[in-house]
C-alpha cells in the first residue's frame, strides 16, 4: 500500500520526524525513503527539487501528490488512511479543534519569533530570507536542548513549541 510513497528526509529535522511518525502511526510500512544530508547540500539536489521546488525537507510524495509541508502531509495521510492505524485526528469536535489549534499555534509562534529576530538581530542576520531565519531559530533552539523545542506525543500532530523565557 505504501509502495507508491516517497519520503526524502534528514536526521535532526522535526518536520521530517513528523511525517515519519505519521507514517508509522498509520502502519504505512514499505514506503520508499532516503536519508539526505544538509551538510552535503543534498536537500538542493535534483531529486528533491522534483518533489519540493523550494529545496527543503521533507520532500514527500504520496502517489502523484507532492506534499512539501509536514503538517499537510500528516493531514493528508490521516484523511486518505482514516481507518488504518492510529487515529491522528479525533472525531469529536473538541479534540479536532485542539489538534488544529496546536498545529497552527506552532506556525504562529515561529512567525512571531521571526519578526522578533528581524527587529532585534544583527545586520548579517537581517540579510537572510525570512524562511532561513525561522529555520535558524528552530535549529538553534533544538541544538541547545531538544526537550524544550518540540515534544511528540503518540499523536503525530500534537507537537507543541515550549519557548524558554529569554532574560
């Protein structure tokens, strides 16, 4: 069943982990997967660019459908394989709302962090594209202490950012 899926991923990427967790929770073994290395620039390879023209990981394809945002890939897998494996989105309204709240909350917090960096950073960082700044914030926080950045519960969507108070 998962043979028509391809996941290009890199170790240390919370977005890649999110898709991998969703695939496992939905019992979708046997998908095509390949680990790539950021330090070698493999995320900008032709193989990745064919699936994700932004050259970012994960690069995920389900059949003929490319899904380049990890949360979108997880939602897609839940909708397509709703009755298989772990239910990732509750049927009840309150549970479904909580999942949506947490997914969009992460996005909003990262966006706000990017704005903070833009207004309080050195000129060198200000020259970076906004997406790179957001990735850098997450990467730096994760390298400091993974437990303080992303927590994955058994539900792949239940990722919550816990930001430390800065002095």
